[in-house]
């Protein structure tokens, strides 16, 4: 063994060099200066090597090139990475930015937004303040009829041009969650189920009538006793070949269909999920289209309907519940794309497994989650527009006690840090939703679509919830005023965290799919090989704190990829370690990692999509988009910093550098805050909040903003 002292000079050189290049975040910019300036890291490397003479090398038993080779891992720490620099001028083309966010069909989107901003029915008591329950429900239905009559929403697009349909429904969220929900339930959940799970006979019979609102429907999956466990619904559908029809029955109180939108007042039909029995054989959950009201509005025979009552919010939607009392429906009521009754009264399906058939049917309804993700993102945009506009005009405190020196609250770093990360994430999620819309059309039914739709629905709605609460608080008491919209929007949209799948349950679906991919891709050996390659390849990055590195796409993508890979490995190991408990208990004991893995996966995909858009976007928006990408990614890393430190992906000084870099980015974005929310393209008539404009005039005596 070589004596330690033999390596001492080399270690001293290395330590001295490292100290020189990690002098702290305040000197980070200096470290990425051009080598040509004579002050950059490459220049300093040469200076270090010049101090190592030939005789010194001989004493060490090394040549000078060998010393350089030994130092290379440390030198790499200092070299500038391919980074996202923040230029002096972040000004950008607002129209180009809006086009990037809007994704496609720009002219039609503008027509829809203009319609919502100007149509009399949509301007009438726009936010249903203090309206009686029946009036709220009637107004929302009238608004839906007006929107359909305008020709801007075509139900046939659900099949012909799904993205046009998704965009039209999603844009209604700029007006508010009530009309968006009414439209999504009738055309997306109900109509979409008829189209996706029915066959040609159902499309011919119902598509045109649904498009014209002659048939109005609800989605009857949830029961009083079952929600997330949809396969456990208790409603029974028994096929009787003597009448060539089905007998629908609610055998228990917990089998009543519950929380069904449109049911209490307005729907004529339901798509009903029920356990199918044919010749006393159970075939799992199938879906039926059932008439529940007659032409005169009376309740159909064999059906009982009741109201769910006043809700915490979203009372423009008439949620109802119903029971079936041996209700007879014809054989064609079965939506039979994945299973049918033949002329001999036998159940026939190409999918032999009841569980497999159910999964395929639910998977065909993926557009609902895409719509919810888009709607949640639009609501986040609206709240941020209101809060940021107010923050720019609201002044409090200053360098001294005089009112003349008061500064806008948006100039405070604390205010920037509460809103700008949410703004950057809203941009990130919109680009990810655009990607989801594209692949849901190009790769319908694919595993990728299923995973991303489930994951994004959870992340977008949680982000919407956090954004609206933060915006409410950022606006102080004014955020609590109903006329300023943030509070009512927060309340009305709160349900999106649990409809179209409870978010925590959706994360389990994501991780389950990732585990299946892991098994199909070669299992633990292949996974470990990739993970070890990542660790060995990128060890130097753990201590790098230059601004160039911290804003580099390589750094972002590797961090998210590494975290997802480690969490997947940890989950597999934990499941294997607990396999003696049985599959159910092992899974239950691992749900903490299940949730974290799913969120890490979504973080990675969202970051990747942001980077891809950054690489292909117009030059007129690239600097600003770069800054937003950096802020989103660094904040996502900061949110998971405990994990990164625990697994020694970062040194402590790097965690501090990430925090400081977020501060720098927030300060850099401040002059462009108004332009960034203007790029959402929401007209003032739809923003419709006094604090987003001339609030002093809006509150001048004797006006009462929001008075009806």
C-alpha cells in the first residue's frame, strides 16, 4: 500500500481547487464566465496545473498529464454545463407565448372565449351570487343550451376531432366550474360513454339527439356504498331472455346511485354501471343506457329519483340519486362494444376475464380525465391572473414610513415566491396537458395515455387547489370577497380532486402500471444496471452549485429520472420483502412509496415536456420560457429536497444553492409578471374581478361590487 503522505500534495491541490470553485451562490455567475476572459474555470485549472512542477510530479511518482487526469473528476465540478441562462432582457412575444400554450385551433378558441365574454346569458349574474338554488340550476342549463346553439361545441367532435371537443369543454372553465361541469357531464361522461362503449346502433340512435340536447344524460357509476371501488357496485342487471331485456334493481340502500350530475332536475337518460347476470352466471360490471324521465318530465316507471341537497359549492349542478325497482330495459340498452347478448340469450365477449373487461371499459373513458386536467389548469390561470394583477397595483410599506414610498406587494420577494412558482408550474402543466391531448388522439387506449391521464389529473387538480388557496391569501381580505372570484372558484372546483377518480387512487394506478412496465422491461437486473450507470456517470453533479449547472436541462432531467428510478427500485424491494404478508397487505404496507413513485413519474414527464417545448419554441419566447422552465424544475426539486438529501444526491451546499437560485429567478421574472398572465389570453370580461383592474374605482362610494 502506498503511504498516505505520497498522495497529500495531490489532495491539497484538489481540495484547494474545489474550494476555489464553490465559493458560494453569490459568486456563481463568475464561475461560468467565458474562458477567453482569463477568469473562467478553465483558465483557473491551467493556473492550478502550472503550480505542479515536473519535480513535484516525480516526487509523487506521476507525470503532469497523470495529475490532470487524477484531477479530472474535480475539474468537471467547475466546468460550465449546458445551462439555461437568464439574460438581461426577458421580454417576450406575448402572442407567440399564447399560441404555444393554446396548442392548436387558435381561431376557434378565440371565438369561444369571445362568446363566453359577451353573450348576455353568460354575463347575467355571471357567478350566481346569492341566487336561489332552482335559479342557479336553470341558468346553467340555459347557458349550456346557448353554447350548443352557437355551434362552437359539436358533440360529434368527440369521435371526429377529440381535441376540439376537449378544448371547447375546457375553455368553459374560464367562465367558471358550473357551466364547465354541466357540459362535461352531459357530453363527456354521459355522451362519451355512449359513443365509447356502445356500437353503431347506439351512435345512430343517440348521437344526434345528444348533440342537440334532446337527450340529456348523467353518469351513474357512483353509489352510496361504492365510489373508488367501482367494480364493487351493487346495482344488478339480470338478463331475461323471455322478455329479451334486462331487469335493473337496487337491492340495498347502499346500492342507490349517488352524486349523479344532471339527475335531480334535467337528465332524461343515464348510463348505468351494474353487475350483469346472464343465466345465473356473473359477468362483472357492464354499462346500460337507461331512460329515467318521460317526455313530459315525469319520472319513468321503475325509477325513484331524489335530490342530493345543497352542496358546499357548485350548486348550479343538480346532483341527484336514484333507485331502480326491477326496472325493465330492452336488450339494446346494453352498451355492447366489449360484450353482448346473442340471439340465443348468451353473453358473448372477446375478453374472457370480468376484471379485464372492466378495465378496458373504464380505459375507454380516458377523455374525462383529460378534460378535468385541462379545466383545472385554466382555473389556475384565472386565479393567478387576478392575484398577480392585484399584487402589481396594491402597495404596502416601503423604505420609510411615508405613504409616498410604499411599493407594490409584488416587489416583495415573499410575494414573488408564493406566486411565481405556481405560475411557472401552471405553464409546465399546460404544456404537459397539451402533450396528453396529442397522444390521447394518436395513441388511443395506450398504456402511456392511461398512466399520464391518471397522473396528470391528480397533479393538475392538486395544483389548482393549492394555487387558488395561495391566491386567495395573497389578495388578503379582497381575496375573500365573492365578487373577486377566487373564493367561489376555489369552492366550486374543489370537487375535482375526487371526481373522475380519487387522486390518491389514481396515483396507485400510475404506480401499478409502472411496476408492470418494470417487469416487462427485464426486471430488477436491467433496472439496477441503468440505475448504477446513472450514479457512476453523474457523481460530480452532487456538489456543483454554479448557476449554469443549476439551470441546465441535463441537471433537471437527470434529477427527476434518478429519483423515479430509485423510488421504483425501493418499491419493488419493499413489496418483495413483505410478500409473505400476501399481495394485498404487502401493497397496503407500501402505499407511501406507491404515492411517491407516481408523483415522481409525473414530475419527470412534465419536466421532459417542458424541455422539449423549450428546444422547439420560437426564439421570441425562448429566454422567458427558459426562465420558467428553470423555476418550475428547481421548485419541484426543492419540494423533494428531503429525499434528495437523504439519498445523498445533493450535498448540503447544493440544496442551499437551489434555494438561492429560485430567489434569483423570482426576481428576474418580476418585471414580466403582468405579461406572463396576459399570455393566458383571458379577456377582462371573463376575468371579471374588481381587484384585477381599477379596484379603487370599483369600490368607490356607493358602489357594491358584485351587487345583484
